[in-house]
C-alpha cells in the first residue's frame, strides 16, 4: 500500500518546477526564509502558525532532538530547526520530497541542525531511544497499519519523550468527500476515529499531556483557503499547493470545508509523553 501513497506525493519534476516558481515570484534563492516557502511547504491544516503553537505547547528546550515523521519537503523541519533551535531529522516515504527538502535546506543555511532521509514510519531507520520528540503531523491518514506506526514512534523515543500529534481523524458521518490533500480517492485514505487511535497510544506507553479538538479552527482556516480560491484562481498563483498536488489543489478548500462542517472528519491537536 505504500507505493500508491508514494505515487500520490510524487509530483513530476517537482524540484525543477519549484525553483522556477521561486525565481518567477522574485524570491532570493540564496536567502530563502520560512515565509518565502510557506505557500508550498506548510500545506497541513493551519499552516505554520498551527505548527508553532503545538510545538510551543510541548515545551521542548533548544537542542532537543526531534524526528519529523512524514516531513514532506521539510517545512516543519526547517521551522523547528530555525525558530526553536532543535536538532531535527526529517523522514519521508517520498524520495522526491527528500531530495527537494535537502536542497531547500541548503538554501537556508541550516544543515548543522537538520538532516533528511528516505524511509517508512512503519520501519524507521533509527536506533531505539534516539529522539526527545516526534512530530506526527498529518501523516496517519495515509497509514493503514497505525499500530505499527505508533509502536515505531515509541521505540525511537526516549523515556519521557514527547509525541507531538496533529492529525485528521474520522468524524461521525460518512463518507469523506474527495479529493483531499492526502488522497485523490479513498483507496489511500485510512482515516480512523479518535476513539480507535487513543487506545493504541496507551498500549505503546503514551500518556496524554495536552489535548485539543482543533476541528473548529481547522474549518475556519479551510474556509479562508476556499474564499481565496474563489477570489483568485489558485492555479494561477506562482507559488502554491498546485506545485505538489496539481489541479486538485483548487478543490481542497471546498472539499475540506464540506468534510469538516458535515463532521466527516475532525482535527486533533495533542501532546503525549512516553512513560519511563
């Protein structure tokens, strides 16, 4: 099942098109900032602000070692390394994403605190108790075997380590309206209810430190995306999610608003601590 997921995020000629778009947008390629890249590397619900707020909630200190599980092209990894001064490792199933993440990071002069490698969260290529924290942000929707993923998060975390959890879960109604950012169709979408995930986290030694239902905030954020699309064709923008998702990106505002408002999906923001 990982191959279809990998194909979904395997945008053709992504690196070339992305750097051409950055040049067209007038960005200084030798001094790219977080805000310069945000339209293409902060594609999760809530964008950069959501990541900042949740990472702050975890209360990690500068120098903490963090795994960004399912890092995409590295937006949240660069944010944590730059703004929070963490030592971050990003891992993603998509080789193309990792290639782009490395090149973008080289442009931001963060290589000493940040590295990337290809890999599956079902078999993380790291020794046990390697990290102080794991960021799991909009990843599990594409993972059928959530038990193994959470077991792997626990394995690579030190005792007392934090699991920073920002995920979309199944709501009370069905079905989900597609396309959505994580799936064009239902065959690679494995959204589960929070009541299914919660006992898995407990089984693998995680205790809740912080929890918030972020559904309403998410609906408001996606409504702003929808309005922006309606005012100006998203596909005509130089920088945007269409560089990764193609024409479907113009539909996400509509489908995500529908899914959130009709309780087909919900958003969970949480921090868990691994028991000693």
